[in-house]
């Protein structure tokens, strides 16, 4: 049993992804500060934030709803990674690193969702 949301591997991987996004978006052009940069960061933070919020929910349905929102934000970030590369805002190396990081977050989030779905809760 976890003592804190920090013990959840899915959160740990998502948090690392957020930190990577912040590092990469610091390199974006100034005119993207309130555009793509802001949207990318918000979507990345949403992944971790929804895992944290879901952690404290009591019912299975509430937990899974928030994990689904996190999954949606993760998919949104996949697009922002591709867009950032296509706009030449990030290097190929940055692209590969972000892609690896989001894949790690995705795998662990999917596993966490499955564990919630199969666990018994008192709804």
C-alpha cells in the first residue's frame, strides 16, 4: 500500500516527464511563451496532477475518471512533442528523450489504471 502519491510509479514517471517538458520548452522562441509553450506545460502538469487527485479519491469510478483525464493529457502531449519537432523548436535528441519519457509515463499509467480497475473498492 502506498503512503503517498509520491510512491506511485506512474506519478514518478509523469513527474519526470513534466520536468523534461519544462527544460525543453525553456528553449522555445519567445513568441511561443503564451502559446505552445504554455499549452504543452499545462497538459504535462495535468498528467501528474490528475494522478495525484485520483490517488485521494475513495471510489473506483472517481479514480478511473481522473486517470482517464491523465491519459488524455498524455496523448495531447504526444502531439505537442511532434509539433515541437516539426517546428524545429527541439532537436532530434530532445525529441527522442521526450518520446522515451512519455512512453515510460504511458506504460506505467496504463498499468496503474489496470490495477485500479481490478482492485476492490467500497463505492
